[in-house]
């Protein structure tokens, strides 16, 4: 049986949630490079993260299930400024404290720049903390 990658994750928790959701619909799969990324997370970008592998004949259905899951999550966390669902979790090195850590890190031999994960709205450009609760409408 030939397996194909349908998703890539930077941590094992998100990867297992996705794989568990597919198993609910009887789609078998496995996680490639899970141990490597879990033991040494700095290698995640180098090897392409934890890859969710599914049988090629079930790939289209599996992608549809994961897309629906992602859309349901986005619907619960719209942009607080404009209400758009056109949002993504991105890395942001914009904070001054991140740059200060790099400068300090140069003297301690740690060259990796820390980044913060934030939600970015591609419609209005607003950036906000992930999983921030949706404010209730007045009335």
C-alpha cells in the first residue's frame, strides 16, 4: 500500500489530533518523523515537520476531513477586529524582546531567534493572540 503525506505539523499534539480525527472515519495513517521532531524540535523546519501519511486511495477524503476541521476551528476564532475567517497562525519576530534575546544570545552562543506564534488576519492585517476567546456581542 502506498502512503502519501497530506499534512505537516510542528508538534506531536496537533499531529495526533489530526490523525485521531481521521481514525474516527476509518482512515488509517501514521506519523512520519514524529520521534525526530519530538526529541529535537529545532529540526522540524529542516525535515519538514511531522508528516501525516495516509493511503493514497484515501488521501482526497482525508484532506477534505482535515479542511473541514480547520474551517470549524477558524469559525470559532474569527478576527476580533473585522470578523474575517481568513486567518492563519504565523511566526512573528516583531517584538523588541525577541531582538534583545538575539543580541544577548550572541554572547551566550545561542544564535536562534525566538519567535512568537500569533494569528494574522489577511483581510485587515490585524494580529492577535491565538485561541483568544471571541467577544460576546452586546445585548
